[in-house]
C-alpha cells in the first residue's frame, strides 16, 4: 500500500511545481501552436516538455515520449542547457510511468548533473526526489534516504511548503520499509501539520493512510482507526474511488483484528462492489484479500476460503506479470550499467584528451609568451645599443668639427704671421743685389 501511494505523492510533490513553472496557464492549443510553429527556439523546448508532462499525466506515454524526445533533441541543438535538464527529467518521468526504472534512473542522473551545474533548485529538488523514489523501489533504502534528504533541503531553501510536506511523507515511506515505524510517524506528523495548514486534502489522505499503517503495525489500533477513517472521509470528499477502496480495505483488516466483525463484513461488500467498477486486477486482489480476512474473522470459513482463492488467482497473475517485468527490468538494468560504464569510459577519455589539449595549449601559450618576451627584451637591448651609438656618433662628429675649426684657426694664424714676417723682411731682389755688391768688392 505504501508504494502505491508513493507514486501519487511523487507527482504531487514535483510534477505540478515543474508543470506550473513551465507555463501551466497556457492551453494545450497554445503549446501545440508553439511546437508546430516555424521558430526553433527555447520556447519550443519548454512547450515540448510541458505538453509531454500533461500527456504523461493522462497515461499517453508514447505521445508524451515523442514530445519529450523532440524537446531534448532541440535543446541540445540549441545548446540550451537548462532545457536539456528539464527535458531529460521529463523523459525520465515517462520511462518511470511505463515501468522502465533503469532508463528513468539514467535520465534523472543526467538531469541532476545539469541541475547541479546550473544551480537550478527547482530541477535539483525534482531529480533528487525522483531518484529517491527509484532507489526505494530498488530496495536501496540508504541511497533513497540520501536523495530524499537532499530534496528536502532544497525545498526548505525554496520555502516550498507543499514540497516539504510531501518529501517528509516520502521519507516516512522508506523508514516504514526499514521497520523504523516511530521515526516514520515523526516525519508523517510534520507532513500532516503542513498539509492541514495548506488544506491539501489529497496529500492529507495519503499521509493519514501511511501513519495509520504505522500505528497498526505498532499495535496502536485506536490511532490507526482514527487515521484510516480520516483518510476515507477525505477521499470521499474529492471522489478518489481507488483511494476509497484502499481506505475501506485498511478499515476491514483493522475491524477484523479488533473484533468489529459486523463492520468488517459490511464494508467488505462495499469494497468489492466499488472494486468491480474500477476493473483493476490489483484492486480486485486487495478487495478479495480483505474480504477473506473479514469472513475468516466472522467464522464463515467457506466464504473466506472462496475469497482467498480469488485473491490467489489475481496474485499469481500479477506476480507472473511482475516477474516478467522484473526480468525485463534486470536486463534493462544490466544494459543501463553497461551503457553507464561505456559512458564513463568515454567521459574519462574525453577528460584525458581535454587535459592533454589543455597542456598543449598551455605549452603553446607559454612558448608564444616566451617568444614575445624574448623579442621584446632583444628589441629593448637593440634600441639601447642604437641610442648609445647615436650618442657616440654625435660626440665624434662634434669633436671632428671642433678639431677642424681649431685647425682652420691655426692655419689662419700661421698665414697671418707669415704675412707679417714677409712685410718686415727686405725684398729678395734687394738682398740679391746686396750680395752681388759684396762679392764684387
């Protein structure tokens, strides 16, 4: 019974917030107009996963998968990471609805990575809750609780009271299966207080049912009776026939255990009548089981045996189907693990190549930077050298000019002195005549 209500709580907790966040005001016609419009943009991605969730809620899994897949493909082409994360989550919802838990798990894990990368609290809360439910169904209670507590933390940060209440309920489901009944009741008490404040009748009926089961297992029958009765009244108010049958069957077993045989028999007839209206093998099985218990407690063993045989027929039929589904799921789980291993290996290769490419880029950048630095240093040294040479050349030129000027001054002085001397000395003709006279005398 706990697991049957858990899926309902799961979609109440995270399906509707994401649904609203994607634009639940828009009609399906408006969404389809966007999807079939010419623009391949982010709005089309949002429209695809929004319409997919609505179709999934109606049980139209094939069409829901088509639109979820279309949104996922488009988000990747557009490199719209947020849209990819929400589309993966939606594909996971459809797989889970079809019972393909390994495929759903894979999609939720990929979506979770994106949510963590983007810091998207809404998507983070949804994926961690979904993974908690998946691991609970797989019997991995510790991992389930880890994801559910992460989801609860996100919901508290977002101050999402409805999400907080439903997550406490989901945590209680896992604790119930672990046999930690009082701890489960503590979580359900918190859930019920918040749901009463929000006037969430549907959520309250599920939490009352779960808490009643805990009380019954603990032998606290009065409290169990109060909770089962409260759940039945709420389900009658909003017309949940499957829930009404479940509440009736819970009360039938409780009445049988506490000696209220007449009440158990009376409610058994109503349960069987309503169960036939719903035409569900699992509901039939639970109704026949409850009727068998009621008639056995009344000492009507022949009728009890007849109902018990009907219960076994439906149980065997469902068990065979579940075994087949389990076998298929095991094969799918194996395929998923193989795919995950291949994906991890591929990712590791990508990381190694990325590291090598990063090191190569760093080496090239370092070489270029060193070359530029060396060129800059050499250029500076060359400029300094040329500047010094220019200064030396100017100095030599100045000295040459100075020497030439001094040389010119000296030559000029010598010429001037020579002219003075020549002016003071007798003429050469006079001297020659004088020497000739002396020689004659």
